[in-house]
C-alpha cells in the first residue's frame, strides 16, 4: 500500500471518483488483506465473497485506522455501513 506511487494513487482516485481534501491523506488499501484487519475479521469478510473493497472502504479504512476524522459521501450500496461497522470491531 505505501509502495504505490502518488501518480498511481491519484489515477486510481480519479477513476474511482474519489475527491480527497486535506493534509496527510493516507494511500488507499486496494485489497482486504491490505486493510490491516485482525485475522478473524478478515476471515469473515472473505467468506462474503467480495472481490475487493469499495472505493469508500479503500480510502476510509486507512483514515480510520490512523484515528483521523473524515466525511464520506457516497451512493446507497457503496459500502459505507460495512466500512463503519468493521472499523468499530477494531
């Protein structure tokens, strides 16, 4: 995750339709494994069969794990509730 270039991250954010504002915004996690979840949480997520985190999850988890405040605005069904419920388990 941290090895991704700024150019790669910015291209991904643009393609995903993410607008990030602020300072020190962490790079997104592109896989569930990169999200630094405890193994028991990761095991349950993987059982659900999702191929990858949604864009709001990809950018939101690193923010939450750093204890940062964020406002996430996204369409219904984009993974916001799943994001907030998983981070509350940590």
